[in-house]
C-alpha cells in the first residue's frame, strides 16, 4: 500500500511538471524547464508525504518526584488526581507505561517516601504516562501540607511544580502544551529545508552557468571530441580483456560488502539497525572517493604523450577519469537502492536530497584529483603515501562501526573528515529518515568548494611547469 501511495504521488507530480513544461515551452530554455521539473517533483513529493502524515493517537510525558518540599511543608509526597482532556473526560491511572507509583485509596496516583506506610521497595520516583494527543489537556495534582515538588517533562520542555498547600484537599492544575502544534513544527521545519535545498540547487545552477560560460564554452566545447574519446577510452580500458566486463562494476562492491558483512556483523554490527545498508552506505561513498582520486592522481603522467605534443587543457584528462568513476558509482548506486528496498526501508521524497551529497562528493573528488595529480608530477612518492592515507581514512570514516560509543568531543572530530560527512548524510536520509541540519549542509559544501578551489589554484600556477617534469 505504501508503494502504491508513492507511485500515485510520482504520477501526479510528473503530470503537473509536464503541464508546466507545456505552458513554458516558448518562454524558457530546456535546462530551465528541467530545473523547474526537479523543483516541482521535490515539492510534489513533499506535499504527498505530508498528506499522509497523521498525529499519533497517544503521546507521553514524564513526572519525577524530586523528594523536595516547600519550607512550610511536612513531607514531599506527590499525587496525581486525574488528567483532563479537551472534552472534559478524565483519564485515570491506566496511562502509566513506565515506572511504578501507587494507587492510594483508589483516588490518588503518586509517589511516597520510605517513611510512609504505603511505601514499597519497587516504587520509583519517575513515571511515564501515556495520554491521548490533543489540546487543552490538564494534569491535576493533589495539594496538601505534606505534598512536595515534582518535575514535569513534556514535548522537550520541563518545569518544576510545587504541590504544597496549607489546606488539604486542594488541587494544582498544570496545562500541557498543545500537541497539534507538533505537526505544524514538522511542516515548518521541513519547508525551511526545502527552501534551503532549492536555494542550493539555484546556487549550483548559477555555478554551472558560470563554469560553462568561462570554461566549458571556451575550452571543453572546443575539445569536445577529445574529451568524449578520453572518457570512452578510460571506461573501456578498465574492463579490457575481462570475462565479465562491466559486470565487475556490480559484482566488486557486492563481494566487498559480503566480506565486510561476514567479518564485522558479529563484532561491531550486532547493535546497529539495518547493518547491511549501514555498511553499504559507507562502502558506496568511500569506494567512489577512492577510485576517483586514485585514478585521477596518475591522469597527467599517463597522458603526458598527448599534452606534451598538443596544446590541450590538462584538466581534461582528470575530468575524464572522474566521469568513468562516476559511471561505476551510478551503477553501484542503483544496486544500493535495491538493497534498501530489500531491507524493508521506505523510499521517501527525502531520497531526492541525496543529490546534494553526491554533487558535493563529485566536486570534492575533482578538487582532490587536481591536487593529487599536480603533486604526483613533482613528487612521485605521493602514490605510496596516499595508499597509506586512504587506508587510514577508511578506518576513520566509520564504515563498519558506529561512533556512538565515542565521547562527544570525539564524535565532533569525525566531522573533520569530509568522507565521513558524506557517508553520514546518506545514512541519515536512508536509514534514519531525517534531514541533516543546515550547518551539516554548509560544512559539506565548504569541504567540496575548498578542495576544488585549491586544486584549480595549483593547476593555474603550475600549468606550464608540468611540461618539464613529466
């Protein structure tokens, strides 16, 4: 039924997008219309997802008897009389789901200390109550000279209530926050993320137009045939004289996943939910990074016979290597989504947001490739050092283990690793079904742009020096 809902939503969004393209066909270019389609698909999927969202029937709040009392009080006992809902109905003690308080005289539900005759060893000072969702709910506490203070926790807020009263038999009412606003908060937060994501898409589109105007139109378009041949050569050369050919793009990650699944499941994965997808997410991103940078590092030296004789942009050779790695990544990504479905994880509109970490990862790989290929021309030992570095990076990217056991400061240190950052983005979207924070998005883009900027700067300054060292 869930898949049918999403299929219907996609069909409606596509029809809507097609209608928009029809009416805008004369006013905007095809690329602008395709961008509009992507935005409409995101919004359509989000609206469809929201249309199926319903508030839970019940929610929980916590009461903790603090064992503290007012200066004038005799004791610190805490008692609940009832919980009143919007329609005036009273919910009594059947809502306790955790902890143990006593039902005193069949009229009060609460906590007493060890000096009270009703005290039992299994009594807890904390109890979790489950109540219907809604609005205008009140918790009514019994107030008396022997009553004390209680901590109330609900919807992320907490406050202390003093139930002391000089007159026995009075009450203290506490109004719980309106649970209807939970849905509004979710909608508001998700809308903010959608606006942010659309803004990021627009920024990427502007960057693409600038790159195309100042680089692609002047250089790559001029050498379009050469670039096409380089991509074809790199992709076919990788599987030349192999029996399975391109099937290795699918078989290799699956075999690696199988080995890691067998080795690490009993050691590290017993407490991690959906451990196969957890592993696959890490392996998918790290393999793409490793292949792109390792192949790109030798791109200049391997093509020295060409650019020493013909004046061509040297970054073409690196870009062609990255295109080949991206094709392999795309094939593996399709298999990854099949595993996600097989593992019972839902496919939601949030999966569209994976475009963002993939784009950042591609830019980051290009930047690292520019840096490594330039250094490799002057310093050949970098290939041996980099193999050690990638092995260390693999262990520091939390591919097969969780960082939850690390102290808080240690968990923050992992964010210094861009590869872990992109892996974490995949896991949050696919496994946890949550959208990373705005700071997470900014940091992911910052790593990509920083690496690409440094790489471009090195190529610009050392462009003519490459000819003397290859």
